[in-house]
């Protein structure tokens, strides 16, 4: 039996209708599956405090290229060939929440921030940062990619760490809306003085200095260590300053030692020392008063650096409770302790104290 044109046309319409229904059913099933996967991933617990190697839900590669204008993904040059994702995170988390890091070839790195404003802060503060005695400078530019796409299989670097990591749920990101993390938003331009915090109350300045010079392989990297007084009587952590020899050594110290573990005799759990650049640009004894320590925040005349910080205090003066000038393998350094109660003693086996002074500890602000 032969079919007429009307019969063929009617059957074609019915087949098209069935095809459309199948397509709609599969589309709905795909959307349901994708939503379920995202919910499960977003609600998963973090097995490690720093990052998760298993990526969260990411968009397809078809929408990876961003539009014109600044984006939240940065392309970084100048960090060297021995870099890994955690070291990159240590630097860029100072200016915004890092969501992903990917190590590329030839020393290039992709860094994805949580938003465009965080990416702008990174470019403003880290672009042209000296990394090797003014010879090598960090180059931070906006990438053509809107985000870092999941690479599928895990690629390992020479140190055994993954070449791509995600930090969406990392507790080490500092730009949280919770009140207790607000004080960690120290948006400060790079300088040779670092501030350390979240350290034990029985902190040992010699221990911190030794960790820095060993990591940098530079005996004279640290010029002084300052232990600051506690802001509150019931404080559970201590804070202080590391005066480095140069800005590039300070930047390297953040790359290598930010979130370093420090042991404490008062706790069975180690402390994660947090580092950031300090607003203070100069530390010196007050002229005519050896018991007073002056911090100066006057901007320097540095062509590559537009000094930015959230603090208006230009100078602060502390009364020092103890000053110790020591020599370690012919390299001098100074320990300034401004705490009311000194808890540390210089290690006599590694360092030789040359001059020790004591006095009351107070602070005075000059604006």
C-alpha cells in the first residue's frame, strides 16, 4: 500500500513531536542531575584546611573565555620554576579570597579570585613587585579566561603537589564576612616589614628568624624581630613584626612561610602563623631614649609602589620591655620585646646575646 503526500506529512509531524518530547525529557534529566551534583559538592566537608584537589562544579569550556575588561582570573609571571599552588595562594590571599590556582609551563600561573574587586587589588599591589634584588619583577595581568577550567586528570609538579588546586572552601581565605575575620583584612602595599599573627603566646623570636633564614637560604635576611604587646588581657594569640633586609626577601618569606606551623608548649595542636605586609615602613629606636621604639608609616618615594592602607596612624611609639642584640654566625640581628612579661630566652647554642636592656612596656600613638 502506497502512502499519499498527506499521510507522509502527517507522520513527519508526529515523529517531530515525539523527537521534541524526547529532547525535553533528556534536558530536564540533565538539569536535575547537574543540580544534584552541585548541591552535594557544595555541602561536602573540607578534608584539608588549605584546599581541595577535587574541584567544585565548573562550567563547560565553551564559556571559559571572558568578555573585554578586567576579570577575576589573573595571569602571573615571575614566581620562578619551583613554585606550587599553595605558595601562590600564600601571596594572593592577602588581597582577596582565592578560589583556584593552576601552574602552567614556563613559570606562568593562573590565579582565580572570588570577584573582580579582589583581582583589582592584586594587580594594584603585586604588579611589578621585585622578587630578586630588583632584577626579577612579578607581573600580574588580567587573563583572557573568565575562570580556571577543570583539567580532568591530576597533574603533579616536581614536588609531588598537584598543578591545579581549588580553594573555594579553604578556611585560610581571609575575606570572610564573619566578624572575627575582619581584622585579618590587612590590605597593605608590599614593604620590607612583615606582620605575623595567630602565633603562640610563648612565641620564640629566634625560632621564627631561623625558619625564615633557612627557607630563604640567606643568613642576613632578618634584621630584627619585634614582639608586640597583647591588645587584650585574655588574648589567645600573639603578634609581632619581622624586619627583612629588602622587599623582595619579604615577598619570598610570604610565599614560603605564610601559614607555617609553629609548636607551642601550651597547646598540643600547632598554630598556623599568618603573615602579611605591615603598614610600618621603618622601625628604629627613639633618638635620645634607648627604651623607646618608634614605628614610622610615612610613604616612601618608590616609583613602582602606590602606597595604600586602611590605617591613618602615621607613627607609633612603644616602650620596650627588653632589647636583645645577638649575633648568629657573624650576622647581627635585634629582638625587640614590648610585652609586659617577657617569655622568651635567646637560644645560647645558636646565638650570642651582646646587649640586653629591660624596662616597662607602654604604647603611645602619634598621628
